[in-house]
C-alpha cells in the first residue's frame, strides 16, 4: 500500500537501480516474454549520483483536491492459455526506440526528489487519487518528467498506470505528441490483453497523422484474436488490413495463420461471410512468398462450399494449387467438395467424390451422406435420399442433428407426410437438441397441405420441446386464418404482442389484417391498420384496397395511409431509461438538438440475443430504414440505431454530460418496475447463489446513493460495491427474491435462465469492450460483505 503521508521521504530503494527496477528479463510468470528485452538501454532509469535527502517540507502541500477523475479498471491478461498467441508471436516485431533522460541528468535536486516520489507513490493508486496527485504537480511537472514516470510504470509492469500518465499528459497545455512513448505504452497494453486501451493509443497515433509501428499493428491484432467476444474478430481483421494497406508492412507467417484460423473457427453457416477476408489472407501469403499450410487450402475450400452461389472454378483452382504444393486432399476437403457439388445438383461429380472417400477406407463421415441426400433431392429424387439415410443407419453410422434436419426437410418438401412425421418422432425420441428447424419444416408442409389440425398438434409439441420464436407463431397464425378461426387467431396475435420474446412484425400484422377483413370485422381491421401505421409497417396493397372497400360500404371515409407523428410512449420511455442505466449510448447528430440512440448487444450472450429481437420490435418505428429491413429475426444485427430525433434530446441531456455517461438528478423518481426489469436484462445478472447484481453505467457516488435510497423506499435494500469505473448494486438473499418479484411481470419469458451466470455479458456497448472483467467483478461482489 502507498504511504498515507504525501510528505514521505523516497524509499531507499530509489537509490539502487537493482532494487528499484525488476530485471526486464524476469517479469511476473503470467507475463513472461521469451525474447530479449524490448526496452533499449537508454530507457533504463539510472539512480541519481547525489544522495536524495528527505523532502517532507517540499512535498507537504503538493496534493490537492481536483475535480478531474480518471478511473480505470485493472483486468487480467488474455494471452495466457492461448497456444497460438504465444510470446514469440507477440514479440516478433520491434517498436521504435524510446529515449528517456537519466534521472541523474536533471540539474535540480528537488526535481529529482519529486519525480522519485511520484514513481514510488503513483502506482499504488488506481482511481481518482491518481489524477489528483498529478494535477497537484502541474506547476512544475514537464513533459520530460511525466515521460520518465510513464516509463518507470512500464518497467515495473504497471501498464495501467503508464496509460493514465500518458492520458493525463495529453490534457496538458505543454503536451507534444511522443510517438515512441505512445508506441511503447500501446504495445505493453496489447501484450497484457488491454484491448480497448491499446486501441485508444493506436487511434491517437492515427489522429496525429502517424502510421503506427509494425509492433503495434501486430500486437493489437493478436490481442483482438485473443478476446473471444463481440466484434473482436471484425476488429482484428480491420487492424490486419490497415497493417498492410496503411502501413505497408508484411505480417509474419504466424499472424496470417492465427487470423485465418479464427476466420474458419465458427460453424459453416456463420463463417461463410468470412470468405472475402480469408481470400485476402491467402493472397498476402502467396504474394509475400510465405509458406501456405495445408489447412489454409482446406479452409478456403470449406468456406467456398458453404456459399449460396458456388464458385466452381475457384474450388478447382484451389484443389490444383493444393496438389502442386504437394498436399494430399484429406477427407474433410473431399466432403467440402461434395457439399459444393451437391448444392449445384451435380450427381455424377458428387458420387465420384463419394467413391474417392470410400477408397480411402477410413470412417465415413455423416456429412458426406447429407451431401448425397441433398444432391438427389435437388434433382427430384427424394426417395433416393431416403434410401441413403437408411443405408447410413445400416452401416451403423448414427445420424446426427444435421442428418435429421436434412432428411426431414427433404421429406417435408416432397410432401411425404407419413415418412416425415415418423422421422420427426424418431428425432424427438433421440433426445438430441435443436429440434426447431425440423418442426418448422413439418409445419410448413402441413400448412401447404391445409392440414391445420396436424399443424396445431405439431405446434403444441414444439412448444413443449423448444423455446418458441416468432416464425413458429407466424406459421400457426397463418394456419388459423386460413382455417377461418379468426377468434383463436386473435388470441394468438395478442399473445405474440404481449410476449416480449416473440413480438409482432409486419408479416404477422398483415396476416391478422387479412383475417379481420375476411371476417368483415372492419372495426378491428382498422385498429390493426392504425397500429401498422404507427409502427411504420408496410401494408400489403391488396389488403389496403379491400379495407377501403369495406369501410366505404359501411359509409366510412376511405382509408389512406396515415402520416403519423411518432412519439415515445410510456413503455418505450421506461425501456429506454433501463437500457441507459445499463450502458446504451446516445450521440448528438449534426443537426443541433437532434440525437441518435445506438442499441448495441453482445453476440456471445444468449440473453442479449433474445433482448435485441425484442428491442428491435418495440422500437421498430424509430429505427433507420436499413435497420427495419430484416423480416427474419435471426438476421437482425446486434447493433442498430434510431433515426435522429428531437425526442431523444431529453434523455441525452439527462444521461450524458460532455459525451460521458452520468446519472440524472431525478433518477430516483424514475425507477419503476419496468425500468428495473430492463436494467436487469441489459446490464445485470443473477449469480448461482441467487443474488442479483446491476451494473451502473456512469455516475458518481452521489447518484448511486440516490438510487439506493429510492430502492430502499420501495422495500428493496441493496448493497453497493465499486470496481474501477463501475458501481455494482446488489440484492442478496431475501432482498434478491423481493427484487425479482417486483420486476418479474416485465422480464421476458424464460429470460432468467439465460442471464444466470452470464456475467461476462453484463452490460453492453463500450462498457463491455473495456478491460473490466465482469465475471470477476460479480464474484468479487458476491464474496465481499
């Protein structure tokens, strides 16, 4: 711990470099680098030749209170346990030399004493005191002095402290950009896994018109690859591309391979969008005469096989290059080739590749059978696909989930009712998961054949086995309308609207509108039409004409598209307050007084995946046209924004000050049960112990105290912990049960199971890409009393 007195005499260890600075070649075990020291000899800070006397009187009044705060988190390194993110790879490139004057070269003894004292005291503080100490030195501290302190922090491996010193320097009037120091701080932060701070230093160099060093590009790319959450892969690709296009650097082979491995690490359906970037990595390998591994060829062919439109010429070229490089095609490559042929309906080529796999004499992969089933289905021979499925079982190869999905889809499309239903029963009894695609294929078949009773039975079975989604309800709603059961359809439509995890959209509203028109219930039809106008849903032209005709016959004025002046209703306002407390961002637009809300959810969170669909539906009329063009909920992006509007100005003024999040002075009056529920769903979690914690975005102790007092007035006692720049409000034991009873009516169905122990995804936006270890924070909260 730091000395409690700011008048303390520098420790005797300051007089000996061996005692004061740990040897660079022997850092803490978690951060050991298997390379020579990166810091040049000039960076070493020698001890002063003159003995430093006690400086109590000189330092007595140095520290004063300051309004400036610089609160940062300390996070754990992300490189350990990453086999491919090895020390050799991270330290493969050198950064520019950083020259720092020796302490003994300073002419004034008092300056040497004060700098030595700062080097001793500053690393012990991690919050606002750190900045207040520096602010108190403004009258005498120069850039050279602050640079010395920052370098000292790097030498003792306190990279966060070095970052804070650098950030403080940037705000001073005497500051001149130091490229070498910025590079060194960025590189050390990146090695430790502090991705966002490293990226901030990177952007600072770019804003100064400087091209970051090769080491910074390299280390930041690896740091992003080592962070398996959110859009880190996308950021890694961006830095990698800039490394080549902006910097003109030639990355090492290990970096190419690490990025390529990350691009092909996901399942085929999601990884297929990475093809362009993977081809760019391959192009750089070839043009820089680096070795192209066998896995790169196999990965590219695999990505091409999952594309919607197959580039057969490119696959042929890759196979040829692979053979010229002396690599034999593995079973995985042959399966990828089969997948590409089957998508094009090329039976002969698919069977030829199949026989090539048989000749290998190895275990036959189930995916190869799927390819054969698909190619015969595409050529109009679905029963041949069924024979292949049965042959697979005769060969004692157990069908997997993908196999059942494909054969049930084929039989449903072929309208082989008995076979499809029998296969579905067999699939359900296998206790495999992910039954939804097969249930949907079966329901589409029943809908096409007007088998509405069987469709309802399948719908009930699906609800019992799977988590329902909007597509499932829309198929059922369409079936009810076709069967003329408008009353039941109305109940289902209302249930969809009330269930946050389902919601309604333009398609479901058009179906319900058609049902009311067919039943000649024009009053209810007009209500649905009004709701569609408010939500800015597209109304089918034929339905609009029929509605106009029906109202005209009823001697009402013909309906015209209504220009609706949108405004936030009470529910939307409360939802927005809850999301803002959890970390949602609002930015000002170019037009004065107009603001935009940015909704950002975590891709690696099941809870946020469900919440993003719900928020997209609830704020549909406020979204940009690009964000409203997704009918399939699975394609809704994890980031979308509203249109710029004056209505968001109030929330921007209340929750943000100079671009930084704050807590409104009236926040204690706005904590309704719905606000608390959405705060919990977006920025909270429930621990395995049953405790509930809420992460507060922005604000100070005074604002948090107002929240705690308001909760206490609602008979919801809570505790507060602070971790870095965040406050955590927690409810323990019976208080957690009371809190849950208050918010439960507004929490999305089934949401609790998704949030339990998903602490790594608590909050969103920029909060989640800082170095805060939310999981550690939550458990630390639970363990402290």
